[in-house]
C-alpha cells in the first residue's frame, strides 16, 4: 500500500459589501501546496481526485431577517446546490451577524476551477421586499479544500 500525503488548501476572503446581488468571493491563499493555484477569486485544481470542500463565511447586515447562502461553481457552472444558510434576525436587539458553514465532496479533474458566490435567498428580507444590503466580514472567513 502506498502512502498518499495529505494535501490541502486554506484560503480566506476579504470583506465585500453587496446589495440584492450574487457576488463572487475574493480568495487569498493562506496555506497549501502545489496541488492548487489560487488567483484572486478562483482556485484551479492541479490533480484529479475526490476533494472535500468546506467553508465558514461570516455575514453582517442591518436588514431584519436576512437569509443568504453560498453557491459553489465548478468551471463557471453552478452545481445547483445552495450550501449553508444564514438567518440574521436583527430586530434591533438581536445579533446583526451570522456564519454560513458547509461541507461537500466533489470529484474534480486537473485544471478544474472552483469559485464561491454569496447570495441572498430572496433578494430582500424574509417575508418582505425592498433592498437587502449585507457584507461579508473581512475576518473569520475560511475555505479549506482537501484531497482525499
């Protein structure tokens, strides 16, 4: 039996602000080897395999009942599964932030690219209409990709 060394990538995301839109999360590599190439807002896989993808993304909003998710795109195509979820109650006395956490497995090939998008669920506050403004905090965001 041959030993396959553990290979991983750890990225963070700087803060962004958005209103009623799906926004790509910028990425910065913090650790990891040559199996991954990080270019501002996308990750390129440099080897075939099964990859575990996990993340924590922290949101903040003054909007009441904001709901948001993270979407994973592979090679520019949304895989159709919204991951994690948030519900910022923010009724004036409650917290105005929430973390979205998720974990998924993907079969990926060499040169596949991965991108992460943040998206409000309804484009406005839950049960209402109007503008939903929120931001991704500049600290506490973490994306980890592990080759299995």
